[in-house]
C-alpha cells in the first residue's frame, strides 16, 4: 500500500478564449507533504489551484481528495464540500470579528469543542492571548497567522496556498514560513503551495512541480530539481547560468575549457554546457599560465575581471574571456573581491555542469 494520497490531480486542462492555460497537469500530494507549484508569472499556477478548490471549472481532467472524486466523470463537488483550506495572498480577515471569532468562522458543532480548537490553534501559531483583539490591532505577520489558523480550523484534508507570504516584508517572511510549515506538518495536512519564487519553493517543498506554459515540466525533490534540471530554462529558473556552446563529436564536445562528455548527442549536434556561477572555479594567473588541467575540472581558460559586486555572503564577478570575448559570471565567497582588469583563470567542475541539446533538452 503506497502512502495515502490526499490530493490526486490527473490530466487537468483549462483554456481561456481557445488558448490553453493549464495543459494536462497531473500531480499528487500525500498527507503531511508540501508540494510547491513553481513557475513564472502567467504559467497557470493560480488557475490550477482554483480548479482544485472548485472555484474554476476544468475543461477536462479528474480531481480526487482523500480518495474521493470531487471532479471528473460526471462528478462535480462544490467548493464547500471538498474539504480544502484556502489561503491566498490577500487573505482577508473579517474586520468586525475578533481573532477568535475569525478562527472559529468555519467551525460547526458544539461550542466547547470549538473554543478548544480555537485556543489550540492560536497557541500553535503563537497567538495565545490574542483571541479578543480585532484584526486592525495586529501586525501583518500576526494577521497572516490568524488567517492560517482560520484555514486550518476545520481540519481540511488539503490546504491550497497561493503566494500566501508575498504580502509580508522579507524579515517577517522567513519566520512565518517556518512557523506555518511546522503547523501544517503537525496537522498532517497535504499542502499545494503556489509560488513564483524559487527560494520559497526550495525552503518549503518536499516536492517541487516546475510549471511552464501550462504544463508541469519537471517534478522532484528540491535537491534533484536544482542539481538535475530537465532543460536550460529549468536550470535558469533557480539561478543565473553560464552557457558554453559547442558541437558534439564522438560523444565529446571540445571547448576552451577542455572536452566535455556529451553522450547521447549525435555527431555534429549543437550542445550547450550550462554551469551555475558558484560552480566555476577561479585560480590565479601565474605569469600568463593557469593551473594544470585536471580530470575533475578540465582545462583552465583565462579571463579578465570586468566587474565585481560584493553582495555580503558572496561576490559576483563578471569575466571577459580571452578566447572569444564572451562574459562569464562566477560567484565566490564574499571575502574575495578582485579588481576590474585582474586576469584570472576559470575552470568548470565536470560534476556540476549540465549538458543540453540546443533544442533545450
Ligand atoms: N478568467 C480568465 N479569463 C481569461 N484569461 C485568464 C483567466 N484567468 C487566467 N487567465 C490567463 O491565464 C494565464 C494563467 O493565469 P494564472 O493566474 O493561472 O497564472 P499564474 O501562474 O498564477 O501567474 P502569477 O504568478 O502572475 O500569479 C494568464 O495568461 C491569465 O491571463
Ligand atoms: Mg497566480
């Protein structure tokens, strides 16, 4: 028996004015797991979430919550019958109700049980003692936590969150993300969280579903998505990238950085070698010579520092390469800030680069 799937979405589609906006989206979220739907603006994330919530109607596809069909094959359960909790960016608390009344809003049943549940949740989100206050007396972060407690109160099987932290300032956001995650894990809720911020997805997700143009292009743990991107665009979504172009011959591609293994690429096929700035290695110039080539890092190529920016934790250094005038960017620990005009040697870690055909894959 596989772990219980709280949310199963199969082949979901939706077009607006003939243009597909969500195109064959399938995903599954188990109890206590967080899946982040991550992708650029307009790629169809919110539309997907709205269809699962039941406020937007799919053209086709199926949605199951807790093993029960809520959409598909003639079934269409209205939003209030789906046992989903919703949290959106503009979560509006009811201004005329107290914090406790806001949290109790979706609860039915006996009064004493409701009071217990509200008290328990307020404690969980670190707002014990705030029950009698009104929303306008709370900070943005406190209001956000009330909204979380309210969404969790009826014990939804699935929590749908659409950019719920984007209204918060940076300093507050990290703490609230972590607190939210902790509560959701404790409650064993299955969470589908929409974001366009890779950092947020990396921080929150057990699984990331990377979306582009209405489709999920890659699914996996944050580690895998970051370290084994499915194509150049997927790599570029998480950080700046450097691209070195070449032509594959006999499963090897020669470049000024030495040869790269390019198995699976036909002779004569154009390939792109993609490397993140933090995986370029830098070495000093020794009177016009660089370090010796190695198997792990290939052959060094010389470049001249064009610009170096100190960002605190790291410095970003742009190099103009001697061999073709192209610009490559390296990220180095912040203590190292070379002057413009300095000649240095760059090497590419073979275990950290990605090779794609120019079709993108
Ligand atoms: N009701 C609608 N009628 C027409 N087009 C719509 C409708 N809702 C969404 N769209 C279009 O569908 C596309 C996807 O919208 P969606 O809101 O799902 O994007 P998103 O991935 O959530 O983007 P963002 O990160 O900016 O919130 C957009 O091009 C949008 O203009
Ligand atoms: Mg959206």
